[in-house]
């Protein structure tokens, strides 16, 4: 449990761009760990991230990150790193200068800045290409050097807008592993991505946005449980799925039990997952059915997204 | 390290800010001085120097005497008032200072300095000092060049005038005028670039404003740069000019040198304070630029 001052807090934040509403009365309090910010195009994800880092200012409401306001950049940006979606770089800069220069402006000594630059380049897998001009980088390399810059000063809050864009599968896997590691170290990671399956693997929480408002927010399992319209899907691998199906149908809330094609499993849809889990405990204890594995089949960011926002638009 | 450094930084915030501003100045000078984009600024500054150098390479057409030297001195005074300060320095400052922030907005890189643990006021001061250093260095060099080629044409008579006559005093006055003009115009154009997406039109309005300063009510005249620069010119050229041109050089509200210098520095500081206020409100909105 963390105190509110250690969290990333939005309190009734509204942002208008002229007469166009960017985000509408957004409130949340994010604890350390990995939070996925998902929603369709134009839902307000980037606006939330820009508000979080002071690149734009709220029309009303307040933004606090670990108790600090983005309007006070000196303490704020020592704690916060932001990897934006803007794919542009200062002219003529090399990868190393792109990291080293800002660290020097920040106030680090030459030795410190060199050490931090090296460390961040290494973590982002960009050491080899650091001496080349960024203009000659591929899209994936540009993405990684931006990420390296965002983490170079060792922030405690990392805001990442579509950080997996342009990365090849290998780089994606390495980057996700890096995010997981940073999340485990107690950092706040706020990640927007349209690659829901991949952010789902590393996210503790989800903030789901649509039309500038928050549709759902919280721990992924908790949010999924609150989606009452769609029964939860639970996949059980067991020795006797037919008997388990018969027992399941006797329970209130079970709306479907489908045998797997290989005959070694059962997919159950239920509106009362707690009761079904109790059933599993009972049959396992009685030894009537040998349970090999139990896994929620739609307890993830992607499913929550599909249920609450729909599949047509696609997140971005 | 972030936490350790934060406490270390927190102990000497003004020292740190000064260091940040110095690093920004060096970065901006490198970015804005040695670039093809600034070739036209070099032309504005050194065009007259090149012309005088070409003239210097030719033999003097008439007798080298005191009258010819006086004519040359008046020509230099006119060149300073009509070309260097009113046109060359003005448009060079327009190009240099409006590009400092607007250029980063156009190139979509302004978010990088905005995401640093640096007060935005420090960014304004750093960029302003860099722009001033560039403009002043180029135009001071140009004034020196003009002075050299103009008076060296007169041989020993010219050198005597420079070192034993009024030459050095005039040179000092022109250098001071260029420095103060760079600061004054620079602050205005930096401020305009933070208010208007396209500062060209307000820049043109400001050009007109500077021209009509002498006919403005006395309480409005201090809101221009030329009001403070005019009293500093060592030679008045207005009596040798026809009506409308004389209007541009005449001093209708004379002030002392000290008042002019302090007044222009205060004017610059006030406009910079406004820029600092504006930068705090500036948002990153590349899509609409």
C-alpha cells in the first residue's frame, strides 16, 4: 500500500483544445508498477501523458506525480522520464550526444553523465550504434534511443507513449523484459500501446479510455470482474472434463461449458467465478477430477478492451 | 542516483541554474551560428564590410584630406543609423531570435528541453543570451571591419583620426549601440515568437513602429528600441538629410547616455520577464503548427 503522495494522481482533470474536448474530468491514482493506458485512436491517451508531464496544461483539475507538480520542472523531471511518440530529433545529433547533452544540462558532472549515458545505452541495446547520427537510425533504433534518453537519469516515474512502435520482435521482447524489471524495482511505468497482448503480459493495472473519459481503471483482474455483461472465461485442463462440466452446470452463474477438442480440457463461462473456483477446490480435494491447470481465458487487457470498447476501432 | 543528485542539486539552485544556462548558451550558439540557415545573417552583417574592402583595394579617387575624411565619417554614421541598426541588426535579430523557440517548434524538438529538470525561465535566458552572443558578435565584427576598411583608405590621416582624434570614441559608441540594439531587438523578437505562430507580421509591425517613433507621443516613445539608441549616436546626420529621412534620425525626446543605456537594459529586462511568463504557458502542440 502506498500513500497518495507517492502516486501519480489526476484529480478531475479536463483539457480543452480550443472548443474540442481532449479529456473530460479524468481522475485516477496510480500506484508503483506497470499500468497500461489503452483506448482507441483519439481516446485521449497521449493527452493524459502530455498532461502528466506538463507538455500541456489542464483547463481544470490538478496533476500530481509523487506529490510534485509538472509546473515545477526542477524537482519534477528528476523523478520523471517521458518517451514521447514524437519521432523527431535535434539536427545532427548522435545517439550518445542525445543522451549525454540533456544529462549535462540537468546538472550531472561529466563523469556522472558519461556513466549514465553508457548505462542507458546498454539497457536499450544501443551501445553499438551510439556514435552514429540519429538521422541514420532505423525507426526501431530511434524508438530505442528515445527510450534510453527517458531512462538515462534513472527516473522513478516512466511515461511511455507507444514504446513498442517500430521495434522488431526481438527488440520488443527485450524492451518488455526491461519494463518488467523496472516495474519490479518499484518504478511507476505508465505505458500506452496498441499491442495489447504484449502490454498485457507485463501490466499490473489498466486505465481504459474512450472519447476522453476513463471507462475503467484498476487492477486488471478487478476490472475484469466488474465487467458483468461478459461472463468470465476459465480454462481448466483436467483428467475428466465431462464430469467437471456436469458439476459446473449445476452451479448458478455458469452459462457455458465447452469441451476442448483434445478432450483434455474445459472452457467455462460464468458470471460467478468465485463459486466456480470453490467447485474446483472441492472436486480436486475429493479426487474425482485431477486438475492439471486453471487459467482465466479472458482476464487480460485485450479482453477488457474488447468488452468495454469493442473490437472495430482497435486500440492505438 | 536521481535522488542523490537531486539533493546535491537542491543545495545550490542558483549555481546550478547558471550552469544550466551556460550549457544552453553553448549549445544554442553551436546550433545557430555555424549553420547554412544563417548565411543570410552573415550577408547582412558583412555585406557592407565586403563593399568597403573592395573600395579599399582601389586607389582613392580624390585628394586625401580632412574634408574627405569628414565625408567618410558622416557616411559611416549614416551607414550605422540607416543600415546597420535599422535594417541589418533588426532583421538579423528577427531571424535569430524568432527561430530560437519557434524553430524548435517547427522541427518538433521543443519537448526535449521542456522535459528536462530545468526551469523554463532558464531556457529563455539561455536561448536569449545565445542569440545575443551571435547577433552582437557578428555585428561588432562587422562594425570593426567597416571601421578598419574605411579609415585605412586614408592612410596615416585615417589612423591619426582613429587613435588621436574622435575615431575610437565613435567606434566605442557604435559598438555600444550594436550591443544594446542586439539586446533590445532580440528580447522583442524572442517575446513575439512566444506569442505569435508566425512572428513575421508582428515583426513588420514592429519595424513600422520603430520608424515612426519620433512622431509618437512622448509617453509612447520609450516603448521602442530606437528611442534609447538615438541619443547614443556620436554623430548626428539629420541636418544633412532631406525631410523624411531626417525624421528617422532626429531625437525629439533627448535623454542622457546613462539614461539611454539603463533605460534600454530595463526595457530588455521587462520584455524578457514577459517572455518568461509566456514560456510557462507554452504548450507542445506540434500538430497545429
